[in-house]
C-alpha cells in the first residue's frame, strides 16, 4: 500500500485481526485537525446503525501527531456484537465527541457525530465470515467507512488504466470471489463485463488470473493465487461494433456449485490508480468521416471507472462547456442570492388573484392531490389561470395533456411564482425561495403517514444534511404553509406534531382518492382494461411490493428472483385471474415474465397507480403505504411479508402496530397467498372494518370540492 497524506476525519488505518481466546478485533486509526481536537472534551468511536438508535461505542485515544494532524486510535472486539449485524443492516463509523461545555453523562444522542471518510485502501479485503454471512467493511458511494453483513460477493478493483497509441485501453487490477474456504464451489473463470448506462448491451472479455502475493501477505483469509488480471481493449473497434457511447466496468465470476453453475457479478469496479496523477485520459479518432472524443476517468465521489466515446464538433464542445459553466453558476451562491432578491422584489408587486401554480413531487409528476385539485378546478372554476411547475428533465410526462407548464427555477417561473396568489404542492419547496405575503400556500402532502416524519424521526440519513439540519429546515418550510390537507384525524394529529403545523388543517380526505369513488363503475374499469390490453373476463390481482435495495444490489441482475412464485400462481389461479406487477423500475427492467404471457403483466411504468387500483379485484403488497389508498375500494388485501424478520427494525419506525392492525392477512409463502385468495379468512374482515373506520371514513368522492371551497373561497 502506497504512502498517503493524512487528511482531516479520514481513515489512516483499518485492520481486523484474530486475537487468541478473544476473537476478531477491529482496529481503527483516523486523522483529525489539531484545531478540531482542541475543541473536544471527550470523544470515542461508534458504529451507528442507520435508521435506528443502536450504537456500538468503543474507546478512542490519542496515538500521535503527524503533519499538524492528530491521529486517534480505537479498538473493538467484534465477536460480542456480531449478532447485531443483521443481513443488510448498515453500520456507519463516526467519531462521537462532546464539547468542553458538555458532560459524559449526557445521552448517546447528544454531542456531535463526525463521519469517518475512507483512504485509498480496499477495506473490503478485511471481510470475514460469521457463520454463513460475510462481515463486510466497505467504502460508501460518498467515500465514508461503513460495515454490513451480506452474502458472498465478488470484490474487484482497477489499479492501472492507460490509453495508449491507437486508442488501446490497457488495464490491470484484481478480483476475488469472497467465499468460505470449505464451501463446495469452484471458480471456473472470470470475465470483464462492459455495459452501457442502461445495462441493455454488454461486451465481455475473458480474464486470466495471476498470483498477488502482496495482497495475500496483507489479507490472508482469501485465496489470491489467481486474483490479478490485466487486459487490453481497442476503443476504436469498440465504437465500430457497439451502439454504446458510455461504458461501466464489472467483473463476473463463473462458479460451479453442487446445484449447478452460477454467475456472480461484482459491484461496479472502482478505480484507484497507483499513480493519482495518471487517472484521467483523453484522446480522439476519426471514423466514418466523423471525429470521436474519448474520455477515461473515475467518477467524482464513487470513483467508478467510466469510458465515454462521443461525437466531437467544435460547436457541440463549445455548447457543452457553456452548459457546464452555466450549471455551475446557476448553483452558485451569488446567483441564488440574486434570484432570491429578484423574487422578493417581484413578490411585492400586486398579486394576480386568479393565478395558481401547481407542483407534484418536485415537478416530476402530473399526479396525486395537486392533479385532483387542478382537474376539479378546470371543470368547475375555469376562470382561474393555472400553471404546472415542472422539472424540465420530466417534460415528457406533461406533454399532450393541454397543460400550461413552466420550468422550475427558470426566468418565467420566477415571474409567475412570485406574482401568483396560490401555490399548490404535495412536497416541499426550497426554503431559499421567499414566500410573498400575498401568496396562499396549500400543502396537500402525499400520503397517510406510515413511517415517522420530520420532527418525529429519530435519525435522518440523507446526503448533504444531518438530523438537526433536516428537522430545522423542514419546520422552517412548514411554517410557510397556510393550509395542510389531512385525510383523517389520525393523520391530523401526526402532521400537527411532526410538522409543527399550527395553521389551518383541512381534514377533508384526500382529493386524489375522489377518482376511486367517482369512477368505480364497470364502464370506466372496462375502458382502462382495454387501454392496457387486459382481458375483460378475468379477475385482476395487483402485486405492488415496496422497493428493497438490498435484494437487488446484493444479488445482481442474474440472481434477482420474484419471491411471488408466478408458476404456482398461474397453475392454481390462471383460469380465473391475471396478475399485474407494479415493481420498482430497476426490478422491472431485469424481470423476465415471458413464460407467463397472458397471466402476468408488467405495469411498472404505468404513470397513474390509482387506475391500477381501480381495475384490481385484490391487492398483494407488504410494507408499502399503497394499502391506505386501496382500502377506499373496500376490496381484499393480502400482505406478503416473506422477510418480516429482517424488516422488524423498520416496522418499529411505523406509527402503528403493522402486524396487529394490517387490514388483511400476513403470509410468508406463495402457497399461503393462493390459499387466502381461494378461501378468504373471515377473521381478517374485522381488521379491515376497523382500519377503514380509522383511515378512510372521510373519503366520499368530494374531497377536492371541500378543499377548493375552503382555500379558494368559491362557495
């Protein structure tokens, strides 16, 4: 490992060693500025679980001073804590410090948590097995130190990349398949896999393995006898034989197991060159009377190697540079401050009293409560001048609907927003946008609260913020709301507390659910089924599970399996039912349902889920909040919670007892799903009736009318 300069709050050393009679010991050493340490009273290292209050503290002590940096060291015996590391729970490394005016007796949540960033070392090679699970230290996409448990994985890294004469890309690095030595498997081979940005085209290069004694001496628990690889690739030929312009790199390991051959793909390969001055490469070549430019470089934060081949012209290159410059300027403080000042000035001009601006999910959708209110006003109050604030990247969503649209933060948006009498949104607006005194801000929100919100959240794990800052900004934003829509009394109590909302709560039911009441008829449902090319003589099951990032990213494209076994469903139910699959787009793109043609339909990209609710006779879901809206139809629901043991920590963050109060049976197998469809359990009806009375009692198809009469004084 090369010598590295020590940086503030960065790891300088990590190791996991076997200690006789004690077990695994984690050793940490990290550097901090002297001025930072001088402000601390006491400090310690902690591993902190994301999404919970759990921490594992371990002592930290002064080690030495180097180059005006203080090195702090800590050690933790891991064995007593390994049971806390559930599969795909994430534990982040922090220095927990108390200021000089604080005391050690204060609670674990007091004081300051400082995240520890990674150095250039590949700490994944310190992984070890605890029973059948891999204890896995790793570098996050933002460059921080974290730990988790997971299944065996292919670990790979590129260490040297060069672009030689003739645009030949040469590369070298290492990869291992981290498996238990006693496992009944054999590595048959490896390939370098290049994919485009949408993963719909692949190029494969076989790799030969060589010994890496240097890694074996540092990380002895894995087999490095054939870990090294190297190869070369003609980028000009690549361009001629591929439609790709953008390439990502992976290692795929072919493994022979007793049950058959399996292909295990690594996470995307990162690139840490031995010589940091040699990490960017640029070139060009001519092909088909066109000039093509090549860029080879790591991504900024994640350090993933990328190769981009794009057609070059001086005009296009100038436009690209201007666009990048304007993008940087637009996000700069001076421009933001100027924009805010102009907005404030225009906001003092007389308002346009019949002008309304709608926005849904940060301008990305034409949906939800803002859409329902807009369509009601379009029919009953066409005298209002109504605009939709949109993210220009989502412009296609709004095309062909006859809407007046304005691009978010554009000059027209500035003039229209600042002069409008009404704003209607279902999510937050940036707090740096000043709300004019004449503007009435209707916050519709976007769902009955299931997981904890805003001030009720124990911890916040989002890029660019921390828990205190997130709550402070949220409460500042909610203080600007003049009206807040609530679907029921349960939500009103939570909204008032979590949002610190003390103004006018409109307890009306959700406008978006008017559609489920007003269009619940055979004519509308048949028309929707025809539009989706669905048979009219079959009952419809909608399967809409929540998104699980651990399953997809851990198992990869080749190993993702739909847990609901469609073959069994088709055999038992195919004569009477069809199944609609409403999945996350990453799953939908990698899910092959062609063997179930005529029975299973992928509706993951259908924009309006309310239409899918309406045509479905039964909903299968899990921990997703879709069941609150679907309950308005009074139709049966089944909760397919095959992994509820792993999800219980998440359930503790719910506002109500999901396992006791879910409005339908909780099942763990496809067989039980089928049984409850064929023979519904009458006992589950009692839960549903109580649920409906608590959450849906206000929904009657006239929520939009009630909201408009209240806010726009149209009655």
